[in-house]
């Protein structure tokens, strides 16, 4: 892939305007919704997934339609691997050793991954690798807000692809761009009734963004830690499997939890393979929180508290009680725009404005999702950040 390049941080900043050297601020965007213009690539298509089907058959229709895009995505991952370990040795190892992991994954995830491999023609080990990537490389912004009428609104930008190949010609991340055509909305149904809805990537069986209509909304953000996802994955490979994959837990909670409190308990108490932030919103006033997780336990739960004037909670990828990395401060501009909007004026429209403000919107942003639990609605949009724009 000729456009694949690996550049030091300093070189990346030379690709953007000097005004983007931190601390960077942009006037809060307004009038961005309904989506249009250069930051909007298109609405996300809907698919129905029948949970009554055998797991190997559930994704066949989606993958059949998205096969070309998934093959291109996996090829980019292989190109990245070859850049680090020449002569194809790493991918050869993946093809030989990772297929066994599908048999170790909890039901129904291993069988669904096998079905995706069969439908796409991609080697099983490479589909497993595609699913593992999200445990360790996702950066995001998630916010839950309570409006003046007591409605809970939940929105997120899904940012992915940091350091995964910089396209010097188009000034974009290679993996981020290849992921955008894979973004899908999925209505998970049982007995032809919706169980939950999610925005995801075709070929990925875990969940990062979802809504259980009239019950709760849930997003997951990566939490950087030395005791991170790599360690959990290695433990899983060598046979220590008492932890749960983050995105498998979120999907299980969306499918099986019947209340905000039950969901919060499971997200806070389940042992994980990797640290994470779970951003959970309910369907009653005050039901919105950020659960800060280590692999073993909950470190903190920050909740909406109207008595303290906290009408929203907002998470990027840093503990809320610590300052974010100065090179990656999306929190401050996001909160500036939330505060400028005020609780009186918060809505799906103004939340989209907040998530359209640079650097909350950046070169890694693949999609923006807006959810309103009381109406059971989830709407997602594929995003672009035209230059000049922060790389992350």
C-alpha cells in the first residue's frame, strides 16, 4: 500500500496548521445539524440481525454486502503488520495461531467470528485479529446529558486508527478511512422484536455503542494503562481466561440487562481483559454515569447530579480527576461547548454541534452517534474532518 507511512509526532504536526499546536481551541460549532457539508460523509445504513439464527449465520447478510470493504480493511492491517515485521512472518503467525482463539471465546462470539470468516473468505485468524484490535486501539468522546425536561441524551464520537498508517497525500489515517465504509447500524432482534440497537463495524462482533430502547444507553471508551489490554489478551492466549472481553461485556449487557442499575452493576463488577470507561445512561432523571475501570475493579463512578449542577458527564480517554495529556485535550473544548450550550438548550441538535467542534472532531473520527433513550432512537453519521484538522 503506497500511501502507508509511519511518522513521528513532530512530523504529524507539520502536516497541519500551526494553530493546531496545543492548547488548541476552536469556536464552538453551531448549525451543524441536520448533518451536511464537508464534515458529513453520509448516514449509516441499517441492518437487522436475527438472534434466533445459529450464530454462524447471523452476520451472513451484512458480510455479503460489506465483503469488499472488509477485505480491504484486513489487508491494511496486514500491511501494517508487514511494516513492523517484514516478510509476512507476523501474519503467517496470525494465520497459524489465532484461529484456535475462536474456539476459546464465549458463546456466541467464537461461532459468529467463524461465520464472518466463512462469508467473507478471509482467513479465520485474520478475522480474530480484526476483532482484537478494538480492545487496545480505540479513542473516543462520549457524553450523557439531561435536558431541562429530564430527558437523557447520549452522544459519542468513535475515533479509531491512531498511529495506524498516515496517508501523507490525503492527510488522513489509513485505517480510519477504511473503517468508515464498514460502519453499520444493527437492530438485534429476537422473535422479530428489537432487543437492542447498535452502531458498529461490519465484521466486528463486540459492541462499542448501543441502546436498549426505553431502558439504557451505553458506550465504551478505551482507558490507557500500563496494565492494559495487551496483558489481558496474552493471558487469554496462555489459558488464563477469568476476565471478560470489554466489547463482549457491553454486548452482553445490552442484550441481557433489564435496567440501568443492573447494567451499572455488571459493568462495574465484572473482571475485564483491559481497563475501560463505560458511559451508561438510564431512562430516569439523574441516571447517567462514567464507570472508570481497571481490569479487576471499579475505580470510580461519576454520576449526573443536578443538585451539584452536574447536568452532564463527559469522557474522552483520561480519568476525570486527572488532567488529560496536553497533546490530546479533547475534554476541555468539549466541556467548554457543553457549558456554553447550557442545560436549557441541550438537545440532539446541539450535542451534534459539540461533537463537530475540533479537536473533538478530528482525523481519527469515524462516526458520530446520537441516542435518546425515551424514544428508543439511535442515529449515526459517518464523519470527515477536512484539513486543517488535528490528527487526533
